[in-house]
């Protein structure tokens, strides 16, 4: 093999290694994003209307914030029933 063939082979090998690395990094980012979204989802499941002090049942809210619970928003108005 000539020196040019070795250079081409080395460049091709480097390109394959970089492609594999990029895929691994992207996969890791996707995993982290999925874990973060799952943690956020768990928080919304813990802080839902039935566990709120303002919840009257039948999707009714004492402080007229039914839309917040229905939308799955930030639950800024949520208070523990014990409070």
C-alpha cells in the first residue's frame, strides 16, 4: 500500500470514530432529556388537583383554577390538603 492509501484509510477511520462519538453524545443527551421529562412528569402527578387544599371534587377548584390543573401547568396555586 502506498502512503496515500494509508492516509485515506486513516481519515476514513477517523471519520467513522467521530460519527460513532457523535451518535453516543446525542444518545446520551436524549437519555438525559427523557429522564428530566420523566422527573417533571412525576412532579405533576404528585401535585395534582385531588391532593390540593383548594380541590372541591368533580374537577372544581375553590379558587377557580380548574384550567391550571387540567392543562397540567405549573400548579403554582397548589397547596397540600394538610395545610
